[in-house]
C-alpha cells in the first residue's frame, strides 16, 4: 500500500455546508483524550472555530428541567466537559503580528498511517518577510494522558525576532442559535479553572466541575529539542496566557514543542518528544497491519474507509470505566453520552480485531450494573436490571423517556454483544466472571417487565430502535433480542451448575425463562407475509412521502413527534436490524419482502440506518443497492451527508461501515457457533481484503470476482464454512468462483 | 328552605390534612375576580397562609424549558398571576398589638345564600381589654371589577385608640417543596408593581407582567359609612402599606370598609357599599331560585350540594374572553388553565340553568379559533383546527404532549358542547353565526388527522381522556366523539345551503365526512363482548392492583408513566365517559358489562372520574354504587378526598356533581332532539328537586319514591318523555310510581 493512500487532505472532505468540518475530521484522540483539528491561530483569527479538547468520561451535570415533570424521570444531565486547550499558539515576526501577514501554500493533512496531523504554510509579512511554518500534532496512543504539538518556524528571507504568544485556557462551546436537540448546551459557566504552581513554580491547571464533583489536572510543558522553555505567564479565569521571544537567523529552523498532560493528579515528568512520537507511530503501524481493509478499484473510497477505521479506533475508551460516545471524543454533540451504538454498531469491530478493547467496553457495562439495578427498582421493576439509555456515569440521563428509558432493547443489545464477544473470542472466563451475571439480570428484567398474556409472552409499552415510532406493544426487534437473551441464558445456566449457584438461580426461574423465550410474541402479518415492527403497525397509515418536500427532512426537525409516531415511517432500520442480527432465522424470501417494505418507509434520518440496509442488501442479492448504502456510510462525515459533521464524527456509522465491509460484503457471520464466510463483491471493485481475529487466530480474507482466498495468518487450524461449504483451514485456502 | 342550610361553617369541612383548606372553601369570586378565604391578620400571624387574589385570564408567561425539546412543542407557559391583595388588615388597641391579644369565640362562615363571607371573634388584650370584631367580604356578582371587605370593631370593656395597619401588596405563592406537577410555579419575580398617584393624590397600583405584556390596575378605597379614609401610606416593591388611627368609645362600633378595584384602567368611582351589597345579595337569591337543588333526608349533603353549586357558579368567566379554570379562581393550581373540563363537566350546568353564560363560555372558544387553526398548521395538519389542550390565551401550553396536545378529543368535546347548547336552548342563531364554523373546522381536522385504512376510518396516535394510557390507536371515546361531530356537521350543512356557502364547503367534503362517520373504527372485543378503550388494550396486562399498597396512590406520583401506560389501568372514566354521553347507542347489557370491567381497572386518581361512574351507575340499576360515587363527588373539597383542596377547588368535579344529580339521578337527557326525564332516587333520600331551562322554558322536577312531579314554571307547553313515556307538559304533571 502506498503512503499517500493514508494521507487525508483537506481537499478530501466537503466543506460546502460548514467551513469548519475539518475540525472534526482532523480530530485526534486515543479513547481517553481528544482534541479537535482546529488551527493554532484560530483562537485569535477565527472566532467561529470550535477548538474543543475533551477527556472521555469527564463530565458536568445539572438537574434536568422539565416543562412538566413526572415520577421516575431522569434527574440529572451529564455533559462531557471541555478541558483546557493548549493548541492556541501564534507569533509576531520582527514586530509584525501574525494577523497582519498573509498565509499561502497551506497544506493541511492527516497522516493516518502514523496518526499525525500535519500542517505547513508560508507566512509573508507586509514588509515581505517570509516565514515557513510547519506543525505536527498527535494524541499518544501509547501514553494516554499526553498530547503533543510541534510548531516549527523557518524565516527564509530575513533573520529576526519571533515573539510567541499562546494560551492554555478552557474554550467555551461555540453555540449556534438553533434548537437541534443533538447539540450540547454550554456547561462552561459551571467549571472553575485555577492556576496552581508546581515544585519548580511552573503553572498547571486544576479544572473542577460544580455538580458532578470531578477534577481534572492539566499542564503544558514547552520545549525545544529537549530544552524546556519557561515563558512569561498571565493567569485568566479559564487558565493562563504565555509569551516568549527568540531570535532566529535566516534559513534556520526553530521548533517549539508542547507536551500537554491531562489526568486526575498532576504529573511533572518531562518526556522525550521523539521517543513518544516513535512509539505512537509504531502503534498505528501495528493497528493497520491487523485492521486495514483494502479495496482495489476506488482510491477515494480506500481513503474514506481508512478515515473511518482511524476514527473508530480513536473513539474507544480502553480503561473499563469509559466507553464510546456517539461522537467519539471529537465534540460534545449528544453530550458525550454512551448509547446502544457501542454494542450494536461499534463493538463488533473491536471483537474481531482488538478483543482486549472489546472486553474493556463490556467491562464498562459491568461497572454500571448496580446503577442498572437501581434504575429498574426506581421504575418499580421487581427483578433484574435496566441499563441506562444514555449515560456517562451509569445513571440514566435521557430527558425524553419515549425515545430514552422506553428503549429497553438496550438490555438485549448488551446481552447480544456479550454473547458475540464470547462466541468470537472463546473467552469463557469473561462469561463466567462478568458476562453471565449481566445476561442473567437482563433475563430477569424481561420476566418482570413483560408478561404472559393469551398464550404468548409480551413486552409492552416500549420503544424499539426506530425513534420515529414510540411506546408500542411487542416491538419485533426488542422481543427478538429478548428471546435470544433468554435462550442464551437458559443454555448457559443449564451447562453451568457453578453459575446457577453463584447467581442464585432457582430451577423454576430457568423454566420461566425457557417458556417466555418459547412463547415470545413476534408480530407477523400472515396475509401480507410481512414481519411487523410492532402490534400497532397495522393501524398506522404510511407517511405521505409523496407530498413531503425534501427540505422537510430530517422529519424530526420539521414535524411534531406525535405526528411522526402515528405514521408508518422509520428513522432507521428496526425490523431489518434484527434480521441482520438473526439472518439464519429467516428465509431469503422473507428477508426480501421485509426489506422491500421497510426500505419504502425508511427515511434514514438516523446515521445508524444505511449501514444496516447495506448489509442486509448483500444477503438478498441486492448488491448494487447494498453498494449505494455502503458508499453513503463511508462518506457520511467526509461528504457531510447528514449535514452536521461539524458537530462531531458519527461514531456508530464508522462501526456500521466496518460491518458493511466485513459482515456485509465479507459475509462473516457466526452460525451455530461456527465461523461462516460468504463474500459478495460489488462489480465496481476488483477485490476486498480484510483480517479478523477468531478464537485466538488471525484470518485474512481476500475476495475478488474470481476467487475467495482465506489465509490463516496465525493460530491453529480450524473448521469454518466458506460459501456455506464446511472446510478445514490449516494455512490457506482458495475457492475459485 | 331554612337560612342555616346555606351557612357553611368552618366545622363543615375537613381540616385534617391541611389546616388551610378553608382558604379554598371560603374563596369568593365572580368569574372575573377571585380571592382566597384567608383571614385578615394572616399576613402577619400565619406565614403559611395563601392569601392569593387573582383575575381570570391575567397571566404571565415564560419560555417552557424542556429537558429535551422537539419540533412543535408548546413554546411558552402561561400562569395565572397574583394581583395585589387588600385583605391584609389588623389593629393595635391602646398600644397592644393584635398579635399580643387572644382570639376567642371565633365564628367563620360563608353565607352562600347571599354570597357573603362572614367572620366574628372576640379579641382580648393582655390588659383584659375586650374588642368584638366582625368582618364581611364579598366579590360583587353585579359589578365584576370590585370586591368589598368590611372590618368592624366594638370595644366592649374600655374606650381606646385603634391603630389600624393594612397592606395592599402582591403576595407570592406559598411554595411547598414537592414536585407535584399540578401546582404552579411562582411567577412573582416576573411581575412589577408600581405605586401611582391618582387625581387626588390617592395611591393606586399598576401590576405589569414581564413576558405576556399584560397590565392590571388596582386600587383600594377605605371608608367608613360613606366617608373616605385617607391613611398614611408607604410604598414597597409589591404595593404599599398603610396606617391610620381612630378613637372609639366603649360599646361603640367602628366599621372600616374596603372597596377594592381591579381592571385594565384605573377607576376612581366611589361606590355605595350598602347598595352594592344589596345588588350582590339579590343576584344570589335569583341564582338559588333557578339553580338550587334540594334533597330531603340529608342536611349535610344538602349543604355540600349548595357549596358545590355556589363554587361552580363563581368559577365561570362571563365575558366571552375567559373561561373556567381547573381550580376556578381559587388558586393558581394547574396554572389557571382552561381544559376540556369546561365542555365536558361544567358547561352542562350553565346550558341548563344560565344559557347566556354557557354561550359566553363557547364564545371564548370561538375567540381562540384562529389559534386553533395555527396550532393545527404547526403540527402539519393541512385542514381544520386543533384546540389547545390547556391554555389561557388560546395558545397551547401543555409541556408534556402525550397527556396534552395528543388529547385531540378536546375538539370532539367542544363540538359536543356546542351541539348540546343549541339542542337545549334552541339558539340556532348561535349555531349559524359561530357554532357551525367551529364544528366544521373540527370535522375538517378529523379528515386531515385521521385516515381511511382497511375499510375503516382510524384516528391514531392520540390520548383519550384517561391519562394513564397514552398515544394509542383508535381511542373509543375520541372516535365516538369524532363520529358524532361528523354526523352533526353533515346534518347541519345538508340543511343549510347558507352555511355551506359561507363556510366554503364542497359537496365531496360532505361526502367524505359522512363516509368517515360511517366507517369510524370503534374497537370492540367480540369474544368478551367488551367495548375496548383502544386498539392496544388487548396487549396490555392488568395493573397488579393486589400487590399495590394504598400509599402508592395516586399512581402518577409513585410510578413512571411508561410503567403505567403499559398496563390496563385507568386514572378516570374513558370508555364509560363516552357511554354516559351516548347512552342511547348501547344496550343496557353492554353498558353493564363495560361498566363492571372498567370499574375494576379504574383508580379514580383523577377528580373527573367518580361523577361519571356515578351517572352511568344510575342507568344500569347500580343505584347504590351510583350513590356512593355521587357522595364522594359532593364532598371532594369539603372532605378533602383528593388531599389537595388547599390547592383550590376541583371545578370539574363541581360540574360532575350537578351532572350526577340532574343527568344521573334526575335522568335528564336529550334523545333524538327530545327532552327525556327518567329519574332514579337513592333509598336514603326522600326527594330530589331541581329546575332546568329548556328551549326558553323553566321546568321544575320533583322526584320522590312515590312520584315524579314535573312543573312548567314558565314558557309554552312542550312534548317531552317522562320515564320513556311521551307526554305533553302544559302546566304540571304527576307520574305516580
């Protein structure tokens, strides 16, 4: 692979709707620390810039104000908070302020192969003094508390005096005046930042939240090639400003390095920039070795795929106490909350390529199991747990329960992810120690929340994944996942007397689970041969698509929820999503019929939709359609398909793209505990190559129009199915098509 | 009737839960102006007292804050505002402050016959000086801008100096710390009150709201027997304080009179207290002549009935610009909003006894027809109107749409009330000028909001009257009222080419209305022979009543709405309410079956419920049950059945009581445009007597266990049905039972 395939230039993205999209696309993070790709001088020259820096899980909360409150509503909001931002940096040269000069030859790009954001430009003063500027920035993947910037100046026409000015301050959110509920409100007024002094009188910052009781220390160490710089500083209410000067001779270069630390306690260690950078780059090279997915036949697409994999990998919390927020760590959109997106869209990538990270993500759920227990009790559910629909700290903070707490399928999603993790990795120890307990508590929830009714088991008054339909009876998706959870738990406990005893499970409890699974109501319209999204669907009329003008999409921003809910109209895949998960349970004819119907009533107003329609498309021979959906998922952020890339990456969609490639076109599924690979290649590509980890093995899959080549890169031989043919993989296999 | 039957003493009410209940029960109002029955000295001696004075329709608004907002949500709150309160008054006698004396022999009562609140007590100073105090208060029914107080002192042991102190200030709401959504938030900080000076330098007050742009002038004129008193005054931020002294000889009486004015412009007229009082008393005597309902056999009940009729009559706005708020003008509970309560619970009383007031209440709806048109447009409803669920100024201000905007049955309720008004009064001119237009716009709404689906007409995604069930398909009550509206409109327009032309109605529109009425879906379970509240009901399990402890009622204060909604549990009559309205459309067996079922799942957590179960009980021979329900409605406020009398009277329940007497036990209905009277008398009563107006006649009905006596008090002879027998009423008729 050539180096340039990994260079993402500003010209690779659409800036049509928002000139600041690059801030999101060029965001750097390591799962703990994230910073937007704003330019160094933006703090002075671009008041619209959102320069946000964030730490995953560092949030502020406030009591939620309801127009009309009711019992059991979520009490406090949680919003990821901004931490001090060190990127703010600029110079004067021989008395000419930066702002009076002109910038040309700007080159701004992300080197995804190494995880470095680079920038170079020529600055010319009014007196025709020319300075070449080069910057680089990385957020260390190997030392999570640190980000590094380097700012290098080279005067090429005159020697002279550089006066550098920087700020290490917390920037407020740049609020636009609109009511988009997906954007976070500013919490800046609730944060207090104090300048403290370290042992050597060097300043560092302590940022405290008012309500959530959290504290974040941060420090900025300036240096030039191992030598610390000690600037003049001036404290402000949000951090401090600093200045220093240096004479630089013509054609000489001078590089200022920033080592920026964030953590719970103040850290004084001065690190070697080049070693840190080398370790960081080595991490990324390893990452691509395992996780890169290659397409022959479309270089633009190739770059887009890598961009998405890059951001997906950047987004995941890896400490078992944090997770993946809906916007990664690129913005405070959706308030930095963790949703079901993790389990249903993003965790499969980690399960199949970095199982140790997947485990940490599931451990986060285990860490909030007590919150989920408490939440169930608050709701009057006598047994089991209900995981929060959106949260950072484990408490529910959805302020609109019909599209929040009512989405009890989150329980089923988590259980599904646990089972998949164990199936793919073979990590039964995790299941014994943590997974089973979560799955059992979830099984208990269904029995307590749902009810046997008319020879069926019903789960009523819930909202499925599709947020254009709310508070329905027997949502197909929810019930299907509940059924699967119950079946898995029954198997698990029947096979493990140890677990049965440890989790205090009575025999009749197992029997009830088995019965509920067996009698689970799965709405179906026999006359039309149609799987029904829920019991109320037959009453609702189809949304008047023909008379709805284009500018009225997304519907949620132009129609009252009660008008949307009473129609057959989907924001996203719902029934089709369950069919992607349980493909084996449906005939191809059924899949095709349901697909055609639900596609006709789906707006894809959610970024979670297209990827799923893409995958299921590959399974019903709608490869061209699948290709189109897939192409939209790849370019969602780069092309600003949803119109809000500026507010952060669409993290779940990144995972959705991986699903599209590996589980869609790659045809990777687990069926009856066996790995299946049944690829389908779009006409426009010459080939597709990807790797997966499966039960301690690494398997590489190459698909062209002529052959499928499966290679056992490492690990012991294994039986798997290629194109539904059972085969034993020892080193490599080629199936000619 | 004896005078004492009209005297409501403090001992007639329960003060067990709340010592301040008398403030509500002794509230006085005239439909425009209302003031709570607090004691004169409460402003100093009882900090818990709620001394509120209100003007119907005078409100403040604020943007509603939502935890998570969405398109089309109601934008601004509206809360009835407190106006300056003149009741605050006390004295010192010979230097002893009122608070240092002791009160004994207190007698506090409402003379309902005359509409006067009276109080007398003996005050004894520490030096054993005795002063007899007598007060009276009335809110004029004949001069709506005025309320009057008289405070009379008689020193009986010593002559001496009275130093009077009073305050004319706006009191803030006495906020208790709880989350009860039915209580209003304080708006006091948004009001500004300025002291201005009149032509004779007398102070008056201007109260302005910050957001709603309203202004209320008020003034207090003090006098003693025709002579004005000009006290010393001192301005404060919410009004002014005043003081004056007078020497009173032993055994002489001195009466201070307050003439308190409220209106949009300042009024200087000084009125004659005694003439105003006489006119006011005459009004009430006339009122009782027409509207009193007499029961023989239960004096306590008799008093309770009169209390309710008194408050019901006090509550109604009579200017065509205001309506009846859920708490009358006795409090700011429910924020002073007008609900469907008016049309379905209260307007029948006015239709049958004061049709001119009923007309004004309907004219209020006509005055907000444009708001209702605009609201429908906001929701994307292409044709017709949607009246606001709760409002003062005509704009929707429900901050929780599933139990607000989604209750589109408000449209059907208004149409039903219009049709009933015209049927009972014969006021076809009102129909032509105003009523038909509203009803046609409502008919248009159904066609635009609902839809033909599978050979039926469906109205989906709505909430019926029962607020423990939300966002359902085909709520029986809603559809039944929609069907009736459509049928009425089709008849009306087919008979009036004038209206068809004036309201621009095409022939095919009429045909669609007729078809929708004909195909209207009315959910029914054939197997169980049960009328279904909505289509989703069969899926919901019955609430676990057996395991729900008593202290968990009302459910809404102890369970999350999503937990309530997914069960079969009713807050109030829903299907049964429609059966009360359309009795003739159901067999007695059907009524009995539905009644038994819905009674078993109804908590009556709404004050609107018991009255309806009472009425329908009379129609299925459950007279004892009907009696029990009825008795609860009568005593709801006096006995504090709901536990929140302190927050204001339950206005709809007052109307519900009237319905129970006249339409329940009295058996008054209109069937096929004919007046029916089919009384049923509970065993415990000897007789029941009431009057109604019907098409310009006054008809008196006397019911005993032996006979039904119907008298034509005034007007021309008429054909009606007594106990289903058609008869001609010329002067009087006696049916022996």
